[in-house]
């Protein structure tokens, strides 16, 4: 039996794909980074792909929408104009762990979509059983950079993410008061304040805590370089669909201490050894101090992180995207050719 894949023609009749993300051009939001990565993969696969903040009404063979709630209007308008053309919906953390309970548009978007993408396996438990047959889990990949030599004068902890409530961004800052005085932990916090109140809180914590430095927003490349020099990364989110920064830490080999939420468990694994209860700064401080002072525990975290690296290889993600696009185009009869 001859294997079949769909591959657009090299002519002007390429299959046209529109990726919709509400994150604007120039944004360092995870949704924008994901959209840009998928756009690169799709172009490598030979498709005609573009990114917009909403569906631009042009001729489109396939719509890929990030965010069931915020992209609902684009999905609805596309399906009204092209009822037989496919939609791939990528669910975000706020879709799964907040908006699905508050906004009926999320479920409608899921019903309209031909396929639903989750960025980590634990999110499947949120999807209604009747829709689970549409689901594909595709882990976010990272083109790894080398880990840098670690500082000897301190134990450097990175917190990377924009400052907004669902990230519980100051949990790590709060935990510093729980560390013993002899600890040499230092925290670098990278991320844009998403409100004046968040900015003021970051400034106050930095002034108050000698161990804490807020660096505001930096470029993605700078963030990766700082992460690569870190002994540890902390993610304290209340909700996540599958944080790209966790995948980046895995790719580099940096151990992670994570809030105990499905979005983190789906990336790090159910048996990972460094989860803490959401918002519990005392438990977080205890894990940080243990990683700082117990070499065996720290090495075990490194080993567990390395074991997850095969899931976030770019080639693996690109093959997964190709398989998904092939299947949705085949199922909806979009013109294709055998290769």
C-alpha cells in the first residue's frame, strides 16, 4: 500500500492557510510564538501560510485558529462563508481552565472546528467526551541552545512570563522570605508588566528584596540566554495550556519547579518530582532550598528533564503538524497530490 501525504503544488495553486492569533505582531506572548513556529513549519512543508490577528476574509483553504474564545468570531465567519473548508483550533490555557466555564463561544468554536489541538496531554480531561475524537496532542518544540556555565557565587532561579494574574507572577518573590539566611538563591524575573498595578508591585518587590531582580520585557533571544545560565526555572501559573517556556527549559536541560496544575503536568510528566501546590510560597521555598542544597535531588530533576526532550524536538513537531494537516485536508476533500 502506497503511503499518501498531502503536499501543495509548487505552482500558484498552493493550498492557502491562514493562522489566526489574537496576539499582535511583535508580541512575545506564547500564542504569537506558537503561531510563528507553525507558520515556519507550514512554509517548509510547501504551503502558502500567513499569520493575522483575525481572519482577513481572503481566499483561504484552511484556517488554523489559536484561542477558542478570542478567535471565535474568525472561526464563525470563516465557517459561514466556507462551510465545507476545515478549521483547526488550538486550545490555549485560558480557553481550557477559565473561559470554557464562562463563555459559550468556547464550546461553539470547538464544535465548529474539524480538529482540536492540545499542547499537552493532561488537557484531554477538560474536553467534552463527544469532542475528544477531534483532538490531537502536539507538543511545542524548541530549537535548543546549549546550556551555559552556571554561576558559582549564587544559585540562579529564573521566572519567565508576562506579569498578569493567571501567572501568579510574584509567588516566587513572596517565597524568598521563607528561605534561610544562608541561602544563596537569587531570582531573575523576566516579563512585561501587563498593568500599572503589576508594574508597581514588581518595582516594590525589587526594592524590598535583595534576592529579587525584575528585568521587565527582554527579547526572546535574551530570555533564552538567561535561562541557559540558570540553575533552575520556576513556573507558578494558576492555569496553562502548555507553557512554551517549560518546553524551552526542557530543551536546554534546565530543571523546573512548577505549580501543580494539569498544564505543567502534561509537559513535565505525572511523576515529575518538583511540583508545589498552587500559590503555596512555603512549599515553593522548600523545593527551591532542597534543589539548592541537595545535589542528589538536583541531579534527579536534571535526569527527569532530559527524559522529556524527545517530545519537544522540532522534527517531531513538524511531522505531527504535517500529519494533522494531511488528515484534515483529506477528510474535507481539499485538492491534493500524491507524493
